């Protein structure tokens, strides 16, 4: 792979439109969707549940025009067949300010370096270097840019900033970047002009010092400006900082649907079937229309109705298919069927429900579980629909896209009727939990107090957002904490690295919309576009899950950072992004690519003394 190429999964998870990438001699920003070259037939990814959810949420947030049907496409990829420039993803040079390299274009400075600042328009386009008199010198991109919380980003007007309040805005003298130390501390950095004007970096972090945002969108072109404008203040942003780009990603586990048989029947009768709004109405129609009923045979009406909603685009957002995407996943994995899906090479989901004698060991912890499913094959569909800067948007625990309506307004990828998406294959283990057993743990006096502390911290953090997702509750926090403990334990046994194991935590109402939390489960899985996702090591752990759970819980009794970790409360270490109880890198925190909640809503103390809950 070339130094200037990235994988398809990277295009979705961290290097999509609007992301900055460091090349050996340049910094670039990935172009928006309207700039992507689609001169070959793109690969369309079919996932109706995800498409419907994106259409509905993005239309409500104003990112997608009403009535536009959305498609999911795999990002274009480069090949070695001589036409790669027709198939790649374009990128633009950003930022457009540079500093000359230390070995050229510099002048001595007491206790540090003094490097000439130049703009892209002053450089030689052919070589990408700066001609300083008789010599040509190399340059490095300026590592500071300006951004706002709506995702806009632009070069800082360094000349205007340096000469601010001095009446010399027309000065065109040479400008210099001064670094008086070795630690890159802002108090050691400054910019000065040959005219004598100067600005210290430590003052650039003050609110409003960089001025208001103009809505620049450099990923859509040098002159692109958000037509809606922007009323936010610019903030100083380090080009390679972790808060420079937070992708907004939606993913679902693809469900098995016999599209060839069921879909063809529905399409032939869609005019009448599309009017149905519930499973009960469908059952009534089938009872009167024997011809149609015989076509469907013994197919479950729930499956038929779900397929109807997908084929008609889920035009009625009040139907269950428009709710949490996790509901349908939980229902099929917890269906109790011996075999789920079809065991074929092109199957998107194939799983086996283990018999009790295959996984029960007599340990008291098994009372937590009602069902264990070995997911031998699954397909995860992941779609990038936007991004934020400076701070991430909160994640909804039910897998919906509530964050697109939050005050952390994600930036647009560009006006298009499609979004980039990928399919990744893998395997996993699904655990269904007994609601009564989980309730007994969560409703203990100690855990009630812990959950209330988490709730207060979570509400305090999300209070600055509009339409923020509500606190998911104690059951979710308990299952999420147990999921992390299990991931760490399973990684020691299954052969996959911890970074390859992901989670989906199910703590959903019984009726799918509101009411008692009765759908409780954890799906631990792997997914990858290559071979590292279907090696079989995770499925092999399914019969051992009770022993693994016992070992995981045992390790959570003590943390190497105790007593600091165990005495932590959300109020004690709340930093505006992490809402946790007792959780640290030595116990519950996992790689962020593995966690569906960005390592939030975790508390190791909820896993202590579980055996006594069933004594």
C-alpha cells in the first residue's frame, strides 16, 4: 500500500470528507462527496433499515432535502490498472500557510528557531517549494488552524492577527514563526513581522480572539462557504489533534431476509400491501386473501411486514422499523430458533442458538443468562453521514441517530443523494439476559445510588445540547460495564486482539418504543473487510461464556489503580466528556473503536459481589 493510500474502512472511520491527513511534505484535507470521482459504476450497498433511518433523521435535521431517496455506496478505490485517477478520492491542500524547514529559510534566534512563513500562492506549484532569492527551500504546513464547533475550518488570518489594533493591516513584510523552547508550549511560540508587530500564542486561546467564523468548508473547495452562514467564534485547533475530526457513523447488523422469494411477492402486490401499518392488519389481509397467504406459506408475518416497510422505504416513520435499529437485531438473535439465517458463503447472518447443556455449568452467574447464541457469520454495515470538530456529539444507546439534531451540529459531507458506506464480515457471541436477574442487581441500594450519580453527571453534560439522548438507565450501565470486562477476558482466550472485538449492548423496552426495559443483551463481535474477522476464535468461546464471565467479574474486584479508581465518582472526575463511575485504563476502558459509547457510562463497582445477588 502506498504512503498516500488508505483503506476503505479508514475512509469511514477517521479519514472521510473534511478530515486532515499528513503526507510526507503536505497536509491535505479529504474532498467532499461532490468532488469524489464516480466514473465507474459504484458498488451499491443494500441495507434498507439503515437507509430509512438516515433518510428520516437527515431530512429532519435539514441535511437532506425532503423527498430525496438516499443510496449507500462503497467509496471509490484505486487500482493498478492505469486508471486510478478516475477512481480515487480527491484531496485538497490545507492549510495554505507554511513555514520554511529548519535547515533552510531560517535565521538564528536566541534560544530557539525563527522560521519564515509563506503562503501556498507564493510557492512553486511544480515542486511545492518556496523560492527564496536564488535558492529553493522546503516547507512544512503550519500546524495551527481555526475551527468552530459546527465543523467549519479555515486558515488563520495571521497577518491580520499580528497587526491587530496597530493600523498596519496592509503590511506585506516577511512574517516569522518563533519557537523559543523544545516542548511546543504555547507560551514559547509567537509570530512576528519584520515591521515589528508580534503576537504570542498563549493569548490565541482566549474566547473570540480569532474572530467569528465565516463558514468556510475547505473540503468542498478553497472558496466554499456554508450558505447558511455561521455565528460561532473560531477556536485555535492543532492540525493533528484528536479533536480535529469526530466522524458521525451509523452501523447496523444486517438481517437475513429471503429477498428473492418474499421480496418478489411483495413487489407484485406492493400497491395494496404498502397501505398496511401494523402486523395485525397484515394478518387480517392474509386471512381473507387465501391466494396471497398461500404464496407466503409459513413465513412469519412479522418478517413479511418488516420486508414491506423496507421495500416501500418505510414511508410511515411511526412504524417499529423506523425506531431503534437494535430492536430487529435483538428480536432475531433472541428468537430461540436453533438456526438463524442460512449457512452459505453469501449469507449476511448465520447463527446457532446453543442448547442449555452446551453452555450451562452450574455456576450461580449463569442465572443472569437465558440464551447464548454463537453467531458464526454476520455482516456489519457502517455508514459515514457527517462529522464534528472540537467535541463529539453524544451517542444514543439505542443505536439511533439522535445526535444529528444536537447542538453539536455535524458538518455536511457535501450535497449529494448518497453516503459512503462499507460492509464488513465477522463472527460473534450474543448473550440474552434475564430481566428479573438484571433488575435484582440494578435495584440494590448501592447500585441505585451509583446510577443516580451517573444520571446527574450525564444530565449535566448533555444539558448544553438540544434534543439530547436521555440517560439509558442502570440496566444499560450494568450490561455495558460487563461487556467491557468480557471483551478484555475473551481477548486473552480467543486469538483476536482486543482492538478487533466490538460490542453492541441491548437495553431496550419490551414493546420497542417505551415502557419496561425487557430486551437485554450483549453482542460481542468482530468485523473486518479482510480475513481478521471470521477466524472462528470468537464463536469457539460461546460454550465457555459462563466461565469467562466468572473470570472477568473476578478480575474486576480489584484494580491496580485502587483506591483512586474505586473511589471515583462522576462528580469527582467529570471533565465534560467522560461520564463514568469507577473506570480507568487499568480495568474497564477499552480501545474506543471497540466501544459503542466512547468509553462512557461505565462503573466497575456495579460488577462487584454479583454472586450475593442470587444467594
